[in-house]
C-alpha cells in the first residue's frame, strides 16, 4: 500500500474522504441553519434546502487557497501516503460521530487537521508537521470565534442605534427578510471553507500517487464531488446540534440572528480568501455568544458555551490519537 495504489483501493479512499465530507455537512448543518431556525424565520426542513444550495455553489465564489493549505501546509506532502490519509480520515470521522451523537458542536475541520497530524506523525515523527501552516491553523482556533464575537457585537450596536426610531414590529419584519440574505452568505462561507478541506485531502492523495504530475493542484471533478457531498450532508440536517447552537446558548430575535450570521459570514469570507482553514462551528458559536452578550452578559448560558469550548480544546488531540492508533493498526495487520 506504500507503493502506487491499485484503482479499487484509490477509489475506496476517495469514497471515505467524500463520506467525511458528507458527515461534515451533516454535522455542520447546524452552523448554517441554527440562527434562521431558532428565530423561526424558516422551518428546519426548508432551512436545510436553503443552506445546501448555497453550500454547493460556493466553489463559484472562492478560490482554492484553503485546499492548498490542507494539501501542502499541515503535513509535508512527501510524508503523505494512502495509510496516512486513511488514518487521518478515520480519526476525523470517529470524532465527528462521537460529538454528533452527544450533540456537541465540535469542529469537523480541526478533527480533520488533528487526524492529518496524528497520521503523519505516527509515520514520520514530529518532523512530518509543516509548522508554519499548522501554527496558523491553531491560531485560527482562537481568532475565528473571537472575530465572530466582536463583529456580531458591533453589528448589534450599529443596528440597534439605526433602528431606534422604528417600532419593534417593523424591525422584526425587516430582519426576517434580511435574515434570508445573511443565512445565504453564511452558508456560502461554510461551503467555501469546509468543502475545500476534503478537496485538499483527495488532491494530496492523488499527488502522492503520481496522478497530478509533478505539481500539486485540485482537479475540477474533485471540487464538484466535494461540494456535492457537503451539500447532501447538509440536506440530511443535524437537528440535535441545531438545538444547542440556536436555542440553548442564547435565545435570538431575527435582528440578532441577522447580526450573528453576518458576523460569522464576514469572518469566513476573510479566512477563505486568506487560505486559512478555520472552524465554521467556532465562528458561528462566537457570533451567537457575541449577540447574546451585547444584550446582557447573563443572556448567554455560559455553562453551555464553556462545554463547547472544552470540546474545541480536545478535538485536535483526540482525533490525532485516533488517527495514530489507526495508522499503527494498519501496520500491524499489513
């Protein structure tokens, strides 16, 4: 399996990567629809169709900078082989399923990065990591929710000031309409950043097997497959996590939902254009907490928010350990 793979094994690994992408869409459907559902602007079943469409068309808007970072900026591409990719995907999928079953909105993105790090280091030790790209990604763990928090809080202040002379009914009606736009932008950002992570995984697998020639690139069929898999996952929904994201952290009005989604979308757009693989889960959670805190600090259920933070902190180490164990299991049974 270290040498050039047979076609069935290569197709099987690509299928596993697309399964991860599907589960990413399923797991992160809540990120795209939580606010628009919790404000009762759209029913969950309609909201997932809305989010799935914008998840799919994201490749028309963004470049492939995030896929490039995942493919070449986390683990040295020379280290990557089929076993490393398999271990990375097992680590990410297992952690995703555990947190999905428990209703914890942990990060699919950081589960994948943890899986890559675990698989790569199990094979080649600590030198396998590309520390510049990895440190940039770890920094984004802290910055993405913080930026989402601050932008959403600022938007609440600006919007509250601008609508001070309007009646509550007029404000509510206006933001129910505007929330369709903000939810679309957030889903676009989600599809643009998250689907590219799987594109990077499949592309580096193809590169390691000599199917891309001498230069790393992302074939168009990989782009379409990953966007479609994520959209299908989103279509299947993730109602358990929607409840945590949209209802348990803080209760939202349409105006607050608009501010949370717009703050989250702006953060994702910036990160995707810069090629930083941020967590969409972190970003929208930070924005929702920012909206709640703008109203009053006690409006945020900090015990729920803190349990989510614990899940963030352990995601990369947990998925890395599962991936490393998977890599060693492959060596044992070879």
